[in-house]
């Protein structure tokens, strides 16, 4: 269960949120919990969550380890900051910052090469879904965003995929459990075909897109949905923890 904070929360607000999550940590031992704060909050998260088992992800990285890339951050810097995971290919990165599948592929390789676990996001727009092209879009994103892995024929079993229909991110709309399961099963079958049954079974596929308490239980009950990438609802300890506990119960 992963919380993507996006570009939100001051240090004081982040401290309050982390304290609330940390206080409940002992009750969450059957679920992997992850937070993805802004870069400026990573050190605070590392300090406050030390020894809890709660994982820390960054929201982006550059594919080079160092160099003249003003404003960017490298995989090694994220490792030093205490990250174990990194979100890549989020639709907001693809849309607002024009990240292509090839850029995502390079970033995924850079992350894997230093021991970071990518959480790679894929998903279709409303227009693509309404035109019947959702599965073609998903397959292209998988084929091209993991081009190097596909060529090598191997994918680390710690790797995480996140299906986030673009039309459901921050809109209040959510894919029905049946719609989400249909896409997750498609992704699972793609993994099987591309990397084999063991990898397909081992890879976790998260659902993201306006996940909240009211819809989480039904979504998480689907056989191919292994967790959630939660946006706005992860910014308050009560709502984030309620979703996790509801899922566990």
C-alpha cells in the first residue's frame, strides 16, 4: 500500500503525517507500507521511519548517476537519501513533462542498476478507452517502457507495476473493480508471455486512480490487484491508515 504525496506538504505537515503512520506501524505488519514524499522531505522520512519497516520511495529520478543535469537527481543520491523504491512513468510526468516510454525505460534501467525498485506506472486516457484502444496503449507502454528488460528476457521479481487509468487520477472517478481487474489480468498475461510464469506470479501490480476508503476493499479483492498506489487520500494519516486497515480486515 503506497502513498504518493506528489508536490504536497510542508516539513511540519509531513512530520505530523509520518508520526501518525509510524504510530500505527505495529498494526500494519501484514502489509508492505510505502510513502513517496517530495525530495525535500526524504531526509525527514528516513529519520522518522528508521527501524519501522515502512518503505520510502522517490517520485522520479534521472537516468545518469551524476553530471551536468541541473535540477535533476540521480539514483545514487536517492539511495543515499534512504529510498528503496522510485515511482517512474507516472502519467503526470508523461503528460506535463513529456516523458516518453524510452525515457522511462532508461530510468527503469538506471534504478535497477543501483538496487532501487521501480514502481512503473502505465494507463490509458479517457479518449483512448472510449475509442477501444486501452489494451493497445497498455501493451505499447509495457513493451517500450521495459524495452531493455524485454530484450534481456528478465525482470527482477521485486519490480512493481502500477495501473493508473489517466482518467481516474485526481478526478474522483474510479475504474470499476471489473474494469481494473480486466486490465490487471491483461498485464499479468503480458508478464507471463514476456518473462515467464514465475515472474508473472511474483510481480506485484498495484491499482491507482482516486483510491479511497469507499472503493478500496472491492478493488483490492480482485485476484490480480496486489495493492494500491494512493494519491490524495495518503496525505492524511487517518484516511491512509483507514484504507490500509480496511484492506487488511
